[in-house]
């Protein structure tokens, strides 16, 4: 969320999306609902239990590194991010994508991997 839980900024939680466009995207995703599985498990629990077809794609969205402690009730510390990076890169038998904030510590954990960096226009 923009400005964390307090929402006391100029931009509120709805500033990042267009309602009509978001509704269209949700309907499009709905066409694939039988092929999509969501989980709110802890990453360790999720990754250890994971049993998917070999052509699956795993998308992981860990808490932000730099501002996680201000944005989430359950944030990671540095060793948690390192643990996830190690597990994903060395033991996950599926294609994967991990999204993060652009922190040098995270870039170092995934140094051997391709990255896409988004910048503000």
C-alpha cells in the first residue's frame, strides 16, 4: 500500500489502478480459474509442499526488502530473503519469477539471474 497501513498520504490505495481496467483483467483471469492456484502460505511452507506439473510457472512476491517492516505486519529480515533466494535458485524445479523492490542486497542475492528493472517515467 502507498504510505503503509496509515493511508495518510496524498495518494491512497486506489491510486495505482483504474477500476474498469482492473475489472476487465479480473474477468480475463477468470477464464483460467481452473488452471490457477493461489496460496497465502508462508513461503517456506508453500515451496516445500509444492507439487505442480513440470511446465508450471511459480510467481513469488516476498515482502519488500527496504520498506517491508513499515508496510507489512509479517515482514522478512535479511536472512529470510537470503533463504528464499537460495531455495528458489537451487531447489525449485519449476520456472519462477520473483518480484522485489530494487535493493542492492536483493540484486546481490540474484546476481546470476536476469533482471527487469522498472523505473518511474
